[in-house]
């Protein structure tokens, strides 16, 4: 009863020495939280706009490459401008409070290089109280319409689906990253003539495999069905990937469709570490053997602990082939970058 009376007396106090001070203290906190929200919203929309811009320039390049006027700078630029604007308008239609403009498209007939600049502005909410009505930015992307020496490739993904992939939306992020990569591949190779893909999922053992096939859509479907569970053991999954790519099988498969010799890639990702150190040793043995067989290995540590990072660093073909991703946006952009590196010499044909 005494405590209750003290509390009531506190709130009935009219001296005004506490509440105004509290108000002065709480306003900066509210603004800080609001600013964090505004920046996060802007970052999300920037990521989507960047992905749409990349897909738009690819779609335009595929269309332009069917024509006979690659030497005509003005015609190529006009055609790409029309296609890019239409593509971006269709894919950004549902986004609110963000405006964008294709600020520049540059085309060099000598090198067949195309560069795209997109400026954007995202309306703020809480930051408007401080006079900041919008957050602005610029996005740049580029590609070559064709290369004199076309380069095909075969890629096998080694994907962690252990129980920890169920934490903090990690599996959702992985599915989005694979979807972005395979969508880019389908745009770049619409006739499934230059790209072969496969994938293996693992936890404490191999949980599923889709073998190397033409195109990329089947890998997206395979990944979309993954469900996290179990421990972590990468040794057999890596052995599977190396088995599919080893030797001249892929060279023979590609020879049926074109004359180039394919590059061979493994993309190995994990968010954890193997439950047994012996699995680290056996995984590294597979990595060494694969690299000796001219298989290029990319590795991605997705919020992985130190031991997992060390395994991936040792497994990667070089320091440039090892990546760390701390959130979904970074994982998606990492997979996208790896896909672009693998397909950078891919001729765009229809």
C-alpha cells in the first residue's frame, strides 16, 4: 500500500522537473530508430532496383544481339533504352515511395561494351522530421554484348541445408540467392546451349542431388524444396560435385552443341562447421584433387564460425574465390557476382 501511494504521488507531481527532461531524452532515440528504418527501407529498395537493372540490361542485350546492326551506336542505344525502360517499369511497378530514372546508357561499338546508370530516390518517413525528405543513390551495371571467344561452363552447387540454416531466415536467403543466379543464367543462355548446372544439398550426410543438365531452372526448383535439418558434414557432398565435373565428360557434353571447351566450377557454401574435424580433412582432400583437375572452386561463408571460414578459405581456388556474407542481401549479391564471373565470356545468342 505504501509503495502504491508513492507511485501515485509521483505521477500527480506538477513540478515538471522529470517529464520535460524525459521528453528531451526520448526524441533523439525515436529519431534514431526511425532513421534506421528509413535507411533499411532504402537499402532494400536499392538492392531490388540493382537486381532489376542487371536483369534489364541482360534482357536488352539478348534482344539486341539478335540484330545485324551492332556497329550502329545510335540504333543499339535506342533499342536497349526502350527494352530497359519497359523491363524496369514492369518489375518496379509494385514498389512505393521510390522513384528512379535511367540516367545514362553508354555503348561502345568497338568493344561492344554497354554501361547503364540508374539514379533513384526513396522517400523517408521519420527522417522528414529533421528535414530529410528523401535518400538518393546511383546504380551502375555493365556487360559486353558478345565476346570473340565464347566460353561455356558447367557448375555444381554444394549447398548447406543443416539445421542452423533454419535460423534468421538463412534458408530463405539461400533460395533467393540461387534463384537470382539461375534467373540471370536463363536470361544469358535462353537456348540452354552454353550452361550446364547441378547441385547437391547436405547436412550430416548428402540429402539430395540433381545432376548436371543443360540450363539452370532445375537447380532453382531443387533449391526451392530444401528443408533445413541435421548436423553438418560436407565431405561427401564435395566428393559428389567433384565426381560430376572430373575428367572429360563435360567437355564431351558441350562438344555436342558448340566448339568451345567448358570451364568447370564448384560453388561450395556453408553457414557452419563440420561436426567432425576428420570431415574437414576429407573435404580439403577433395578440394585439392578437384583443383588439380582444373575445377575452379568458389566458396561462400554465410554467417559461418571461424572454423567453417578457415575450411572454405583453404578450399577456394584463391583468396579472390572466397567470400563472406553476413546477411541475405550480401548472400544474394555474392551469388550474383560469382555467376557474373563464371559467365562473363558467355556469348549472348538467341
